């Protein structure tokens, strides 16, 4: 009987460790993938910052015009043609907007409560998104005005 108890105790320990080992295995596989997925927007934001146009390029009149055309065709349904639509503060009342943050929201989308903006990085090139950023920035209250150079680098 003592021998039977020791065998059943060993069996109980093995059964208890089995699920723990399974959980450890699943976590060792899943966590790196979750971490990589969580880091993807950060990596994309870093790459976009490296390729970001200068503040002068974002004030370029042709970039603003191209961004406006795309905005009216794609974004106006939710935001209005001048960013006055929706439940958020109108674009013309905003100041201090970080162009990298605007780029990130357009690229990756955002969910805030019931407000959801889709990701556009699969629909637009980086340059097209930066042109959208130029237009959005041109609507803000603290915009310094367009620059007429027609050939941004």
C-alpha cells in the first residue's frame, strides 16, 4: 500500500506538471510573436521618422494640394473636407500637432472608445501618407502658410 501511494503521488505530480509544461511551451512560442506584433507599429514609426520629410516639405504647396485631393476622396466622409466632421475637435482648432503622430494614426489607425479610424498603410504609399499629413497640418490653427517651391525632395 505504501508503494501504491508513492506511485500515485508520482503520477499526481506528473499530471500537475504536464499542464504546466504545456502552458510553458505555449507561452514560449506565443510571447515572442505577441512582442513582435506589439513592436511592429513602433518599428514602422521609427522607419517613417527616418524617411520623414522636412518641416518645409510639409508646407510645400504641391504636397498640400495632393494631400487635399486624396483627403477629399478618401477621408472627407468621416472628417469633412476640412477636418470639421466627426466627434473630435475640428482640425482648424488644433495647434502643436506632431506630424509623426498624424502619420502614425493614418498609417496604423486608432480606436478611441466608439471612434475607430482604419489603417491606411496598405492603401497609400509613405509619400502619399506624408502628403495627407501636409494637408492636415495646413488646416491647423498654427500653420505658418504654404511654401510655393514645386519640387520637394
